[in-house]
């Protein structure tokens, strides 16, 4: 074919799936194969039905010898010249899928800074005949973007003396220039401005909009992941075509989860690149993460909520704060209907079957209309029928307008996939291509034989055999354009700076969701209400009608232990049980501070109320002034209530700290018992600690020690028990000592909060740890 002349016509091929600008000199394969350049999922269309190639100053369409045929303007052809105005039908002259050629308005610009050429279809061309062009979702903007990820008034393109600049209007999802977040920056010819799912390119005196319709390719180039000198992925390269379902399988330890983390940007590879439609995912992660959906193996759902409530809360967190409630709910209804969950919308997630719960997880990710959808073991634990149903759903999602990649152990229904990637031990590619040819290539009759060989035949060079095969040339070399980044891609790309308004909206949504989850768990709610009452009644039975020399210490000890148990029990499971949910929400932009504040606020309110109820029940109709001191600053009853409530809050922070540190929910209860025992030993009620070197210093880190000290000052226990507490400065009945005791409790809570923040950061996706 050779190099094409410059005057070759620039055309756009229009189909029901969108439009494809025709690049001069390039040949286009048309068919049902997702690897084709132009894909028609109609089953009447052959796998590779026709070829559209340039020839001189014209284009020629050639049928590949199909039975159903290729038709140009209603006439069946084997080979015909086509140009603007011609219609090409496949498989039928009357109702077959059709593609129409039209003239392209002008050549697509290439970014002068990144070398990226947008390949999405032109959605709009905006003449820049005014000084300022405002872009946003509201209908009064100069450029209206119908995208729920876009704020009502998102950004402005302004004319300057030197050209143009883009200015973000405090949007929630951010404005990006060549993949990097900007508040205000000059824009040059060919620069890429990203807003939601759209990119805008400055071309002369016009602004061209390119909409992400889901027709994206994923190019994976020489990925290497090494941990402790052990390679988990070794030079993994492949290309996932648009609207394709790719399954990744392999024996345990072959690197499947590592590959998934690398492809999604959650844990970038040490070497190599991942390109989303030609754009470096790692370098431009802050923008592209909005177009990627990830469904982990564990549910990313609060199972106490109904399907609709869970999706509604997710929509509040992911869409801009100025999105109308009706728009959010319409989108929730759309994904519920699309995933076949309409009959279960009002049902609690915990009552759904495994397959239905997985559909809800997928629905949550589809809220933002991602172009790439990744799933980790979506069929795990499902019966064969549900396995088939889930894989068929993924195929429908892929052919409906996105690229889907799933990691799976199940080999029951691999035949429904468009592509199959087999990883051998050591993270090397043993096979990539159609699932129908894999067993024949590997040399086995069944999958159990193949997996047994992976485990036992460690010396076999699986990757070398594949590289030497024609399949490697056909499905990786031919389909893989290597675009290495010009510079190393940074890890931890910046994300939009959160406005104060957006932060409060996020916190309010999280608080509402958390209260709703608690209210939906009736057993937990009953325990939270009854526990302080029961402990208070126990203390009341010991106190009698008045606090005396015999009853005071035991009553205060029960108050301390009760406050610690109620506060810590509330929080000790909260972070570890939501770890998967937090990691996913953090990856899509949830601020760590908003998440932590919502937990502290909700649990803090509950713990303080429990501490107050515990104290008021324990001291109801009890004379609480055994020495007649009258308290330090106010009534002894209220001073004790404040000390116990603050102790419950501090214990809650300690419970959150435990929950942030442990890896499994099962170990939290034994740790809770251990913490309670430590409070009893080191609070000072049973053992004198003020004169014991080592023990005294250790007791400073025990919250109950300071709470008991505050209550001892209120009741003047140094006068009541002079030989036991006379020398303990923490028990002094003075304003300074009382305020110091409470101040240390507050300080311990602040320190715990800082450590929890650090632990949450360690559990986040690597790309988010700089925020």
C-alpha cells in the first residue's frame, strides 16, 4: 500500500456505536471479533467480515469471503470503491448493521505536550467567538456537558493576551490539562482539557469536544512487579480491544491479583506502562480513575442497607455536591434496571443470594459509567448456573459499551469470553487469545490437567513457547502498539483539592449512611442501648443509697470499666470490617479525613451518650458526696458524668485504633477483653501506682487512670482514704488536677486519631497515599 498522498480524503465512519475518524494510510478490519477495528456484535456478522483499506486517493471495501455478504448502497460486492455518502451493510442488504462514510471536519489535533491524539468521536465543535466560554452540566452554560461527574458550573476557557487559559470553578471532580489537575493554566494548541468523561482540544479558533463513549483500548506494555527480590509479574504485555470481555486465569500465586492491581492503578507496576486509549494511566491517574470501575472479590457494600439505599448513598459520594437528587435517583434506577435488580431494590443486601449481591457491587461501579470495568473473582462461591449467569452478564456489559476484565478461578464458562489470558507461575504469559484455542495450544484435554502441569512441571518454559507461536504474533504483536512514556510515570498523582463545601457534603453523607447502617442492625442497636443500662444497674446495686467508704471504690471501678467496654466495643470492629469498602471509596476520591471524622463523630456521640446513661443510672437517687466537698467546679454528679462520658469517648478512639491495626475481625474481641483487664489493673483503684517506678509511667497511657483521678478529685478520695491515695497527685481535689485529668483524656484521643490516620493511609491504594 505504501505511504498515502496528503490529498487523500479525511472521512469519518458512522455506526450505531459511534463514529470512527479514518486515519490516512490505515487499514480497518470490520467484524464481530472485539479485536477488529470496527466491531459489530450482530451474530449474523462474520468474525472478520470485511476490510476497509486506502488505495491511492480512495478507500476500498473488500469482503473476506463471507456467506452473508457485504453490501454497498444495497448492492452486494466482493470489492468496491467507497467514499463520503456511501453506506456499507454487513450480512443483509436491508436490515444488516450499517456504516456510513461522511467527511471529517478537519484533522484531529495532537497534543503538543503529550503527543496524545484523541481517538474518541467528535461530539461537538465550539467556535471561540467570545472572551469566555463556560463549561458545565447546567443548561445555562456555553458548553453543556450531560455528565453527572461534571459540576453545574465546572470550568471556563478564557481568552488572554497570549491565547487562552482554562480555569476551574471550584468543581468537585476537577479540571485536568494533559492529565494533570489544574486550577488555572494556559492552554496551547492541541492541549487536552479533561472534564468528566469528556476531553476538549483547542484547535485554531475552535474548541473540539471528544466524548468517552466506552470504546477504549487497554494497552499493557512489559509490566514488571517485584517484591523482596521476587518477581510477581514478569514482562507482561497484551492489548484488550474495545468492548471486549477478557478473563484472566492461572494457578494460585501466578500473579493474577497483582496484575489486577497494576491494571487499575491501585498498585502501579515497578516497570512498564498501562495505557488507556493511548494515555498513560499511572501518569494521568487522577483524571482517568473516574472512568475505571473496580469490583473486588469481597463485597464493597453495607449489607444492612437495601439495594436502593446503598446505591443512593454511593451516588451522593461519587457525584458532585450540586447534583440534583432527582438526577442521582434516576441514575440509580437506571443501573438497578440494567442489572436486573428491579424486584430486589427494596430488599436488604444481606438477604440477597451471592449472585444478586455481586450484581449490586457491579451496579455500584456502573453509577459513574466507567469505560473499563475490572472484577476480582466475581463468580467465587456461585453455583454453576449463577456462574454462567454472571459471565453472560459481563459479556453483555462488555458488548454494551465498555471493556471488561475479570480475574477468575472458575473455568466453567470461559467460552463466553472474547479473550483469555493465562498466567503461568512467576507472572508470565502462557497464553493470550481466543478461549476456544487455549487447551489445544497448551497440549491438554482438560483444565485440571493443565493446572496440574502448571504446579508440577516447573521447568517448562510456558512463556517462551507462547512467544514462539503464531498466536503471539497474531494477538499481541499485531494488536499491540508500543507507546512507552517519555518519562517515568509518577506514583500518587494529585487529585482535586477538596472544597470546604464538598468536604461537609461528604461528611454529612457518610454520617447519614453510618446512622442508617446502625439503625438497620437491630441486634447491635439493642446491645448499644442495653449495655450501659445493665452496667449502670450493677453499679447502682453496689452504691446503695449513698457512696460510702465501703462502696465508693467499687462503684467508680465499675463506672470506669463500663465506660471502657461500651466505648471500645462500639468501635473495635468498625474499620477492619469496612477495609475493602474504604479502599475502594478512597480510590475514587473519598477524603481520608472525611471518612475518619464521620466515624469519630457518630461513634463519639453514641459513646458519650452511653457514658452519660451509664453514670446517671448508676448514681440515680444516690448521695454522691461522701465527704461533703461539693465537687471541684460543679455538682459531683455532673462532674462524674463528664469524666465517664469522656472516658467512653477515649475508649472509643482506642477501639478504632485497634480496628485500624488488626488484619482480621476475629481478633478484635480478645483484644477488647485484654484492654478491659488493663484498665482494671492500671486505673489505680486496686493497686497503688503513684510510688511504683515503671508501673506509674505505664499507667499514664491507660485512660481509666485519668478518669478515675478526675472522679477521685470530685469526691475527695484523698480525705476519704488518706493512706491509700494521699500522695497521688492525679487524685488531688483541685481544679488544676481535675482539668489536667480530663485534658490528658482529650490528648490521648487526639494521639489515637493521629495514629489511626496513619494506619488508614497505609491501607490505601498506593496512588492515593500522597493525599
